[in-house]
C-alpha cells in the first residue's frame, strides 16, 4: 500500500500545527513541521540554526534548497515508512517539485482563515518553553491561569516571529509565494473552514481524510 501523506496547508495562524498534532495522533503517523525543525535547530544553536535565525525572526522564508534538505533527511527515517502529516511544507512551487522526488502527497488540507483572524491569533499565541504546549490568550486553548502553562506552571513565552511586523511580512509572503500551490494541488486539495472551534475543524479534517482512506482501500 502507498504511504499516506497528508499536507496541512494554510496561512500563518490557521491552525496547521494544532490540527497536525490531532491528526497525527488519530492516524498514528509522525507530525513533521519544518518550522519546528528549524526552531529546534535554533534552540540547540546548531550551524543550521545560526544560519536561519535572522531569516525566520524577520518573517522571511528559508531557501527552498535548505528547507527541502532538512525535510528529505527527516522523512527518510523509519517512522515515516507508512506515511506522515506535513505541516508548513511545501510553501513554494519549487518546494512542491522537490518533494515529488521523494514522496507523493495523498491529500492537501487547506485550512482557510482571514488575514485579520491570523493577526489576532498570532499576536496572542503563547507557548510553554518547557513542554512546548501552545496556548492563546484570546482564542483557544486559553491557559487556566494568566500566562502560565497548565502543566508546568511556568511563564508562557512568545515566538520572536509573532511580533506584528513579522506576522504581516509572513502573510505577505504567503499570499505571494504559497497561495499559487492551491492551483498546483487542485486535484488533491480540500478546503476546510478554519474559523470554527478547534474540535469542529478537527472533525471536518477527519471526515475528509476518512474518505481518502476508504477510497484507497476500495482501489486495492
Ligand atoms: P511555522 O512554525 O510553520 O510557522 P507558520 O507557517 O507561520 O505557522 P504558524 O505556526 O504561525 O501557524 P499555524 O497555522 O501552525 O497555527 P497554530 O496551530 O500554531 O514556520 C516558522 C518559520 O519557519 C517560517 O516563517 C519560515 O521562516 C520558516 N519555515 C518553515 N517552513 C518553511 C518552508 N517550508 N519553507 C521556507 N521556510 C519555512 O495556531 C495559531 C494560534 O491560534 C495558536 O495560539 C492556537 O492556539 C490558536 N488556534 C488554532 N486553531 C484555532 C481555532 N480553530 N480557533 C481559535 N484559535 C485557534
């Protein structure tokens, strides 16, 4: 059977990371986020981390070659042999073409939200520096106590690229360079309304992935 490769696509703040975590648990497949891989490299101060830090904090895209190199290495791991959930890759047509060299995307889930909603969510996004849990001060999930992680009870932090100027630059790049992928993947894309509760978005995604799995089984 071919690998199940689900790509979560959408503007910054649409909930790709939130939904990728839920979906990868449901499917028992690894969640692969190029943004997370870059942040890990920055935290560990590796050569790659130092190379990309300024680009990422300024809201720019890392080069296609560097990003694909990182992704290719990750998806060659044994845990990806049955498939994986991609979050934040590809973001350019070039990246999609490079991906075709090592994987065939099964379905692209496009989570749609407005720019206004994206800016609102990202300016209020926080994370726990210890366990990595993601919160939102105004939308969901909210921390039980003001700016403290529910589990670790330590102060929540804000990503450097969630500063308003960086968010606007990231959205500008999204519209210019990532949106053309909607046409590129026209036969594989399914649109989901991202301006619903996290649970409703997750249900809509599960339904469309369930249909895909059923079709794959019928084709065998
Ligand atoms: P990355 O980490 O992928 O950031 P991003 O694409 O900017 O996406 P975000 O993490 O901002 O948003 P999200 O859609 O995952 O939303 P989330 O679930 O967190 O990439 C960071 C950087 O790395 C890039 O800018 C670039 O520099 C570089 N990079 C990464 N991949 C690259 C690539 N392929 N090529 C080149 N460069 C690359 O949710 C956001 C907030 O909203 C959270 O607080 C959450 O709690 C809340 N929320 C989620 N869902 C809902 C909902 N339904 N209702 C209300 N609130 C919600």
